[in-house]
């Protein structure tokens, strides 16, 4: 089984799956151990210590936003590029005894018009933001990469504007999906980190950049635990 090295020194989580990697920006710019070694991911509770939270799920077209909501709510909705649908409030219980209620949210399509219509309000009104994009397209389609970068810069700017008291890197999770399409996941992950670390929104990936196959329920369950359960 692949190992996930955490905490920069000696801790190795034998039960983890390799694809789930925490980003430590300072390790990147300091050249520590080649970037895959990082700190243990802190959940949103580091910055958002509530038992009920608002979650904004933003992202590119066909990036897994509806799959994420369906997994959490046990639904089977089918999202489209332009669709907008309310998502009911739901409660999650975890093995460590923590209980989390996620407030009613919105599943919005990934079209550019929805960025203009919904992004700022969702960022303003919620405690945590998830941004999903297709890792394969990001690495192989320049226009797609530019669009992702533009949206992430917008998110970073609006978060700082509306939540100056909450650290950006602790309440925003960047989810690189379609990990199954990458032949070399390690190289792909490093390339994404390298490109994003040069951008104005680089602090967004200071702690939380996750590489995941959203159709693999085991991976998504670990993702849920990492975001909400710790």
C-alpha cells in the first residue's frame, strides 16, 4: 500500500491512500523534501469552530460538485453546466464523536455566468469554500488552466474582502478531481502545485490542495473526514 507522509518528519499514516496530499506552501518555497511532505491537514474547525456551518461548493464544469453533494446527502441528482438547485441541510456524525450540521446550500453549475451570479454571495455567506476542478484538463488545456486560475484569484480576493478575520488557507479547500486520469499522480500533483504557487492566490493552497477521484467512495469518505471530522 502507498504511504502518505505527514508532519514533515517521521509520521506515516499506513491506512491513508497516496492520492490524498496536504500542501504546505512553505515547504514548497523552502525546498523541503520535494513538496509532497507536509503537515497534517487541519480541518475547517481550526478556523470555523461551529457545530453548524455554511459550505459553498464552487468549481468548473463537470468537476464533481454534484457528486460531492450526492455523497454527503445520499441523493442521486444529476447536475448540468447551467443548473442551479438548492441542497437541503444535512447532519453528519463521525467516529470521533463530532457532529456537524451543514446548512442549506446551492449546487450551481460550472458555467461562467454562474461565477458572475453566485460566487461572491456564496463566498460572503458561508464559513467554508470548496473549489473543484479537473486536474487532467488543468495540466493539458491552457485555456482551462487560465479559467481555473481566474476563478481562484476571484475567490481569494472575495474571501479576504468578506472574511478578514478568517485565514484564507484554513477555510478554503481546493479539490483537484479526476485523479484517475493522471498516469503519474505524483508528477501531476507536483506540477499543479508548482503552477499555482506562482499565482496571486497561492495562499489558497498553503494547507489544503487535495487530489481525488470523486467516483471512488473510499477516497471521498476520507476527503469528508479530513474536511469535517478532525
